[in-house]
C-alpha cells in the first residue's frame, strides 16, 4: 500500500489540468470531519460601572461567592455594577486535542452597557451532549464604544456588549471522529449536483483506478480507503488536491428587494420578448395663502391651503429581446434604456411571468 501511495504522489505532481478545474477540497467536505458548537454561561468582572443589577446576575454572583466559601446574608443587597452576566460560544474544530486553545465570543445577556475592560471568570463550555469540552477565561477585547451625557444624549460605536478572547478557552476533551473507521471515506459536495458528483467519482477512478469511487447521490461520493490511519491521511491528502471540472450552476437571477442588488448568472437566456417600461413623475407643491380681514371687519386671520400637483409622464421606449439573448446583451440593452435597479426588477419579474426567461428568478 505504501508503494501505491508513493506512485500516486508522483503521478499527482505530473498531472497538468485546465485553469477552470477545481480541487476536491474546495468543493467538498469529508464526512465526519466537522467542527462542533460549544456554549457556556459565566460572569465578567472588573467593569468600570457599566455592569448590571439584574436578579440572575446577583444570583450568579452569590453562587460564585458561595463556591469560595463566602456566604452573604439572605436579605443583603449587593452592589455589583462592575459585574455582568454573559453567554460564551465557540467553535471546537475537528481533531482538536486537549491542551490546545480556541477563540471564544462573549456576549452580554442582561442590561450591561459595556463589557470593555472586563475579565471573564472561569467558565465551562459544553456541547450538545452536556459534556464539558473546554474551559474559558481571560480579558476581553471589545471593539465597541458607548458614551452617555447627563441630558440623556448618547453615542454608540459598534457593539460594546460583545467581545472576543483570542485563545480564550483550553480544550479539555477530544470529540471522537469517525474518520479512521471503516473501509470508506465520503466526500459531501458543498453544492449538491448530480453532474458534479458523477465527474468527481470519474476523476478519482481515472486517477486511482476503476471501482475506487462511486456516487451515492447528488451530494455524496464514497471512496475506498486504507484502514491504517497513517496511510489514510496520506491517501486523503492526495485525493483532496486532485482537480476536476465541476458542473455549471443552474441559471439564476437573484434579486435583493431591500438593497436593490441584482445578480444575473452567466447562463441566463431570454426568449423573444418586447418590453415597454415607463412611469409618471408626480410632484405636489404646497403654497399656503394667508388671508387678512379688513381692519374694521372684526374677522380672524385665516390660512388657505393652495396645492399644485404636477404630473410629468416619462418617455416610455420599447425594446426587443431576440432569442437566446446573453447576459452581456441584456445588461447593454437595459443600460441603453436607462432603467434604474427598481425598474430592472419590474422588467425581470414581468419577463418571468411572460415565460421569457430561461432560468430561475429568486427574490430575497
């Protein structure tokens, strides 16, 4: 098997591929090799009066003191404006080992005004199974800034109630991975596509030999692999750098109605259609008139509203799309007409309703 791997490595170096090809590692993930989310609840102390006096913060503070053997009287009211209750979350990477460190994000869960200058006390980070996988502690880095005046005026820059601690948590438990188990490894495509899955399997079989890989569905390709862990790592390093030609994505037009952003895919085509788009510009001008009564009439001054409404019809020009119009021709035609993003949205929606667009129109 070692000789096979050496031959594969030498062969991989000698392979020349087109510029449009993609590496397997860029379009697919390995099944079982994934990160895991961790979460915890703790206290940030040392705040310059920007903490909170909420009931759950006070309860957490009392519990912390009790763990150090300090018991406060039942009716005592603590002043803890330099303390804030926070939630901590982190991503535990695949194959992370005990003793390694990971970054954490700390967010206020109460009414604290800012976490700037605070220090997170020791906090357990747990996974979905309830087990502790890391322990977090350290000084926060907060990019946000907030200031408030006595008159109630306030300025807020970024978000001062969220901070990060680089390498702020130490991994205490390793997550078991199925990577080294079984006789196969599975590649899961990031964008499921039957053609891409077929081409990926064909690329591996063409390089490693027939019957090495086969497609399970539009998303997964199963590949035979050695059982020895060291050989499997070397074997996978070869496969993930193997390149092939993924399938073109389906023709789509993406419209963001909130920002006016329009993205048109290169494979979008138009069937024969004629479009006329125009509108009316309506302006309303208010000219209030003050009417004064005669000096001896005994009347009151009155204000008479005088509204002037102008309607200006815009020039509506009709333009025609020939069969198979490409993206470049569509953009050129719309720019020649002078349509704004809002007008272009209306045109594209009307063309879709008329069945003149070869592709999918997605509004987000």
